[in-house]
């Protein structure tokens, strides 16, 4: 019974069988074909039995392994590798059908390869998850055919393997490597040592043309008999909190990924940058209530704590309660901090409903509101209108785009910094805003 479950007839066998049936039908008109068709049928049966024998004679004809990352990176292309060892003494044709997690909704997955005798082949494909959580792989099914190609033998490997999908750690590595690269300007980031007028003293050094004469140290100049200046650096150990709105407005999808997950990915990468700049990184999320809290610290374990917290963010996309957010910040964040709020406002009316709470937060902290450009509206605006309906759509799209710019101006009036960005540029734009604030020493 187990043998029957592993045996599959290939299309070639059915094509040959169809040809034999046609020959038998023609033999009614041409009797000479009858005996010849009988011989053909006998030869096909012989080859069929031979094909079964050579495929099933070896107990372990092949060995297959699916190699997945320890965890998948949300929103990124993740490589899945399949390694196949051929123990047969003849070349084989393999058809690979991997049972991919249902979240991907891929129903036609199939890879066909030829593998030489007694050799190994490595095959790779990519998966792009668009939500966090547990992803279960089913069987790795490999159908093997001999050079006769009449039947296939099924081999099954790696049953029921779970791989979690975490926030985009691939982006984290990308920007981590960029920190040591000479090509940062290509991404809009420059890692430079900035000399400012903050209160954190670094060293006394000899004056060189271009140094600010206001930093001259007259005592050191007198002792050294040469112009000496005080050198300062950006203040460290400042608290930075990233707040993620996980309410209704963050449910909108772009390229398969929700705004919430874009914000989660950006928070992970920005946390790493903050800690590398010797500041304290913290975060929490809110909708009806404030939760998923990590207090701002710069311990060695802080990144792992933030990663696990971001992975476990769950939401029903309720209406966000900004009054509760304001109360929580006032109660739990006593030191003046940089607060980066990921949310979304589509209209001025939506902003005005929450403005009182944003102004209240901005009185005690440096607030940066990060919200999103609707890229689909930009496509409508840039597309040439060819009929009345498209003209109407374009006017409405331009109205909403104009409201976004009005929202930026409205927030600026009250000293609230803004980042209006496209979802795919969110990480880069928030990092740049943080570095700009550090460089200007306004925290």
C-alpha cells in the first residue's frame, strides 16, 4: 500500500497509451496494425516495469533538505534553500513541490530540475512575508523520474516546520553595514562626527582655520603658547521613544504590507541607530490603550527586548485614543525626550481632533509626528486624465495631497516636527530626521 502511494504515472505514459488506443481503433480499418500494436503495448509494459524496478530498487534514492532562515524578515525577500542529493547511478529529473505556508497563498509552486548521477544540486527560491507571526511549512515533496520518464516516485522530507516572521531584521543589517560604508550619501545618510556647542565636552585641541573662535580656551592657549580650542560632541544618553499607533488609520496596505508593519520595521532599524549613537532607545504602542512598552535604556540586551516586543504587537485596529496616550506619557516619561510618533492623518479634521493632545505632548518633549503620503493618490495625480471620471478622480486626489501639506504646516505652527514620507522610504526618512535633530542639538 505504501508502494502505491509513492507511485505516480507521468504524462508521457498517458500520451503513449493514447497513441496505442488510436492504433487499435485504426486496426479496424487496417488489420495489419493489430499485431504491431500488441507488440508496442508489450514493449511499453516492459519499460514500465523496468522503470518501476530501477526507481524503487534503491531504498533511499535521494535525500532532500529544506533550509530556512532561523526567522523570516517581514516585508523582505527571504531565501529558502533546497538541497537534493542523488544516490541513483543515473541522471534523474526531479519535480519539487514545497508546501509553503498558507499566508503566501501560493498554489502553483513547482520547480523542475535535472540532477546528474550521484551528485548534489542546491536550489533556492524567495518568499516575501507581509505579516508577523508563525509560518508553518508542510512537506517537501520531490517527485523523481528516471530517463525513461514513464513514472515518478515521490519522496517526502521535512514535515511540519515552523518558522517565525519577525520585523525586518534584514533592513537592520543593511543599515548596520551602511554605518561602516563610504557610500552612505547614496542612501541620504552620512555618518560623520559632528562638533557642536552642546554641554558634553570632548577634548582640547590646537586651533586650525575653520574652528569657531568662540570656543578658544584662553588658559590652555597661555600654557601652550599656541591657540587652543575646546571641542564638544553631541550629547549622549538622551532618551528617544518611538510610539506606534496601531489603530484603524494604520491598517491601510501598501505593496502588501500594512502601515503598522512599515512602522514596526522602521522602529527596529531606528532603535539600532539610536543605540549606536549612545542614546537610550525605548518604545510602546497604543490604540484603545497603551501597551507593548519598553522603557528607554542603552543596555546590551535592549535591541533583543525591542525586537521581541515588536514581534508580539497585536491589534484589532480600534480607533486610537490620543487622550490616553497623552496621559500615559505625562505619567511615565518624566525626563524631556525625543518622541517619534508613527501615525497617519488623511484630513485636517482628523488632525484637529487630536491636536490638543499633540500640543500637550510637545510642551514637555520634542515631538516628531511621522505620517504617510498616499502613493496611490500620487499615481492618479501624475497620470494624464483622458475622460471626465479621471479628471474628477485627479481633482479629488490633488485635494487630499494638498491637505497633507496643510497638516505639515499646521503641526509646524505649534513647534511639532514632521516627517511626511512614502511607506517604502519610512526607515530612511526617520533615521535622517533623528540625525538632523542630533546634529542641530535641539533636544
